[in-house]
C-alpha cells in the first residue's frame, strides 16, 4: 500500500479550531514552539483575537499551520510507512514541506508567519481579487 497526503489550505477557520492544540498535553512542546515564534503565549494570542481577526492572513495562516502540524504529529506515528508523496497549494504547500520532513515545526511556523505578513503587506485582498478578475478576462491562445 502506498500513501499520498494532500494538505488543506486556508478556509474554514473558527474560534474553536485551536482548542485541542491548546489543551492537549501531547501538544505542549508544539505550543511552546508556537509561542516562541509568535513572541507571546499562543493561547493568549489566539483567545485575544476577535471574530474578524481570525480571518486576517497573519492570524489565520499561523493558526491553520499550527492545527495541521499538530494533526500530523498525531497521525504520523500511526502510519505503517511514510507517504510516498505529499502535496498542497499555497499555504498548504508550506505545510506539505513539513509533513514531508523538509521543515521542522519551528521553521514551518516562522515561514508561514513571514509569508502571511508579506502577503498582507504586498498583496492586499483587493489586488488579489482584481488579478483573478483580470486573468479571467484574458484568454490564453
């Protein structure tokens, strides 16, 4: 049997999405890593965000990455063999690098955080939507 893993990207975040990570004793080391990357306690940071802030790239992508890193940490020891391929798109591509073993948790979280901040700074949402609309108007030969 061969296993392929497709990491999911950004969407569906909600206020309770980090509850398991924040409470699970097995995630203690990951919480410490996330807090170190953030420069503050991960639980205080997440619980301090309001209903709109959890959708900001810098917040959402970090939280999604943390959830997926925790999920992989729970899943990986249960697998009989490593996956033969790991894939993802956008944020999920970075997470796929972690699942494939190319990045540790701290490096993944730092990269996700930096990437999200750059996206927010240099590609505001309105620009992204404009680029998509423009691309739809331009047909390739």
